């Protein structure tokens, strides 16, 4: 082979390497400086992306859910201390503070090493890839699935079941899963399934379909239920929200308007209370 041929082959090899780098670029080093991350997938790769400005909340400002706050905060403190702790399922009425509670825990304990990774339901099949780089890190990670539910024919929940329990691969000690849902068992439940239950020696045995649905939620060691607020709780939350927005609540003029707002929404919840407070404070600011 002549020198000219060797030079030509070398150029072709370098060109091939350049084209390969364009097609399959090397992933950037993972940034571990953030408190919150989101698992994202694009055409080329899936990765943990830092959330530059996470939406944090003050734990003390979440009202009407004192028992739930106490239990989940205790579980999280155990986790941060390296003690045994449970995966948690927060289920119940919409707008009652399930998601806010997770964000508030990050705000309180982020400086102590707590980190939150948000994962969409459709990406739960990637859970093994998500938790793999977390092994051995000093931070404590909560994999957070918000508003989680599955349809009857959706098999992706099996990835979640396997990650929590059931897989040969042991989950990292520094990872927990917190999920929120409007459904206690995360899957739709039908009357016909309960009618398939049978009695054996005086004991009730659920149908296989029901057992399959229960098996997922039972993998969460901590269940916390959230229920709609009564009128007194709702008004107390509205008062707190208005106070944070510097609205004078001493005159009580806001109470009737707050009740009408909840009636129109068909719900008394923390979310509805905050939405009313923002609307009411905005109108006062305009002098309406």
C-alpha cells in the first residue's frame, strides 16, 4: 500500500468517526447539582434532565392534611437517615394536596440531600434505566409519578410492580417511589369483577382480575388517603391563602364569595381555595 493510499484511508476513517459522532453523539455528563430532575425522551436518547426552577411549597402552608403530612414526612425522614422506609401511594380526591405534599418535602429537605425525579406514566417502562445510575450516590432519590393511573389493557404497570418488588435486580437503597393517584388501586374497577368473587369455606376469595389490580397498590408499603374538605376546612384554607396574598380577611366579606366559587366548581379542595384566593386578590388589586 502506498503512502498516498494510507493517507486516504486515514482521512476516510476520520470522516466516518465524525459522521458517527453526529449520528450517535456522546451523552453529556450527568448534572447532579439540581434538587429535581425529569426523565425525558427525545429522538436520540432518554436521560435525566435537571429542573432549573422546581416548584417548591412550604410544608406549613398545607392545611387540612395534618395526618398525611405527619406520616409522609416521618417516612421521608427515615429514608434520609438511612433507616428502613416505604414506597408511598397518595390517593384520593383531586386537589387535596397530594402533589403539593411531595413538592413541599423537597423544599424542606432538599438541602439535606433529598432529590426528586419526576417520571411520566408512559416512561415507567424505563424505570430500570432511571434507577441504575443512582446506585451508590450519597443523595436520596424519590422517583415521583404524579396522577398515576392505568387503563384496563395497559401492561406498563408491570414495570412499576417489578421495580418495587419482584425483579431479580435489587433496587438501590437510596431510592423510593412516591406516587399520587385518584384511584386507590391505580386501575379501573368494575362491578362485574366484584361479582366474580366466590366463597370458599366461609371465606371470600376475590376474582383473579381484582387480585391483579390489588397486587400493584399493595407493593406500596405506605397508603395515605386524601378526602374532600368540609366547609369549615375549605374556608380555613381560603383564609390562609388570602393572608399569604396580603388580603385583609378581618371583614369576612370573602366568605360568601368563596362558598359560591366552590359551588360553581363542584368541589371544596385546597386547589379550589387557592384559585379563588388568586382571583379575589386580583380583583381587590384592581379595585373591583
